[in-house]
C-alpha cells in the first residue's frame, strides 16, 4: 500500500496521520521525531508488509511492535487508545 493511501485510510477514520516523503527514511530519525512530537504509534511498512497486506504498528510509549492486517488497523489503533480528531 502506498504511504499516502495508508494515511488516507487513517484520515477517513478521523485519525491524525502523517508520512515521511523520503524514498528510504531512516528509522532512528523517524523514531526520534515521534518521541519529540508525542506521537503514540508509528506504522512501519516495507515490501514484505505490502505483499502480505499488513503493517507493523510500533507503540512508542510501550516500545512494543505488532503486525496488524490493513483490514483491522483502524480498530487496532482505536483499541490502543487513539481517538478521532474533531
């Protein structure tokens, strides 16, 4: 799934989301940015995830990462405490 398509899925559910536009973003820089900005979850998507219809969801505060199907992503984030923006 394309990064913006993934963001669109989240936006449509009322979830605030942003993505890095670099071709090969560095994980450490993205993690530092998320920590500085208080972003609770990071979605990590590579070629294998795209092929399997899943994303890796990293809970920043708990330092835990789980693989979640795209079909269950919104529900997973809501269950993890994410609330729709108004």
